[in-house]
């Protein structure tokens, strides 16, 4: 079950991350520094959330 959830989260993260990266590029191109920082923070939050989920999945496989 947790592997299926991991797949769904992975695909959703990829889609959201792709849009955030695209808007980061648009913001940088148009000189919108604050917006670029916000999109960069979103990308960082996605990476942290994915890392935490993978750590949970790894822990459950070996200890659960």
C-alpha cells in the first residue's frame, strides 16, 4: 500500500515541481526576484517532503 502511495506522490511531485521550475524560469527572465525565491522555496519543500516520505518508507520496510 505504501509503495502505491509513493508512486502517486512521486508523480504529483514531478508535475508540481515541473510547474514550479517553469515559473521559476519565467520569474527570473522577467526580473521578478521575490517570485523566483518563492518558487525556489516550493522546489525545496517538495524535495524535503519527498525525502521524508522515502525515509518513512525505508523505515517501515525494515522495522515495520
